[in-house]
C-alpha cells in the first residue's frame, strides 16, 4: 500500500497534474486508508502521534486548491507548528506528575519544559461518539461561552482554508477576581487522520484585533486537544487536552497552577453537561 500511496503523492506534486481533481481525490483516499490501517495496528500513544505528526502538513498543503496570500500561509504554518510541537510534548511520556484525580477518573498531569514552562494535560473519557465531540469543539466553537463558565466569548475572526482559523477568546474572571479578565488571539488548526482528531493552537498577532481595554492579553500554546474513540467502545471518546498558558501580569505561580488545573477539570464537567442536553 505504501508504494502506491507514494506514487500518487509524487504524481500530484508535478505542476501539469495538479489540476486533475480525480487523481488528487484518489491520493487523498489512498493516504486516508493507509492511516486508518496504521491506526488499527498501532494502539500505543507514541504510534498514533507519530503517524499524525508525519502526515499532517504535507497532505493538507498538497490537496489545498485555493491559493493563499503570504500572510495566510504564515498563519497556516503557525497552526502546523502548534500541532507539531504539541504532539512532540504528548509523545514524551516521561516526567509527568499527577496534579488532580477526580472520582470519575478524570486526571490532570503536569510537567515543566525548559522552552515552554509548565504544561498541563487532561485525560478524560466522554460518553459520546467522536463525531459528536468534534462537532461541539470545532463546528460549534463560537458557542463555547454558552456552556463553559470559564469562557466569556469565542469569536472566529478569519477562516483560512479548511483547517485553519484565527480566533479571539475572552476568558471569564475567576471567583473573587483572583485572576482578572484575560483575552487571547490564537491561530487554530484542526486535523482528522483516520480515527484520530487533533485540534491545535497557539497565540498569534492579528492586526484587526489589537489589545482590548479592560483585558490583559495573555498567550497560549502550543496547546491541543486529541480525540480518539475509546478502544472497544466507539460510542465513547478519549479526550486529551494539552494546556500551555502564560497569563501575564503579576500572579504567584501557585495561584496560576491551581487555576489552570482546575480550569481543565471544570471543562470536562461542563462539556459532559453540554453533550448530555437533549437534541445535541
């Protein structure tokens, strides 16, 4: 299968064949089938991360039909960079320390990285199929403020191609205003490879959204959510959320760590409540 896939990829890279949509579609189908086969035979986290990471950027760039401006390409590359960095962090299973374990099995772990700082990792199982969870987190992204009290607003500023968006997010103030209002401007990309979905992002600059009065412009990333069907139970989804945030301002690290780990625990609770509503 791999030799045939390689030939199809090589064919669509030649200038005079790029407009042959049938060949492009055939290449996409062949690669998708190959990724699904690899996913079935590689159950370990390092294996699926490796496969997603290797194939993400090349496939999307070659199959994209719309030409992009230099600025749009820079945002696409930033989203790919966030995805690659996030997966490299998750791939390394060493030195994670447990922060919180809830009674239902939800777990928050953390580690300190020399070039990033402290990152947090949420591991939960949601009693909904992957497509339902993906739709809520990606297709209904701007509705997150309706069900997550930690989020005041998520607004899509620009869509670039199929996979990349620029967003502006306003975080709600914490109880007692321990952490005041923060906002973020982020580039996000979403990738679906076989039975694995990755939603990655990082802070960026966007001329039409300068710093807002009353908010401290915080920074995030690399960050990502990984969605996979629970082995043996396709009606359930395993969600891994890598969180990396610099809240800026003068805040003690102990408070920051407590707020971020609690934010992840709360997110899982509110997501379940949202998905359990009738009609969703």
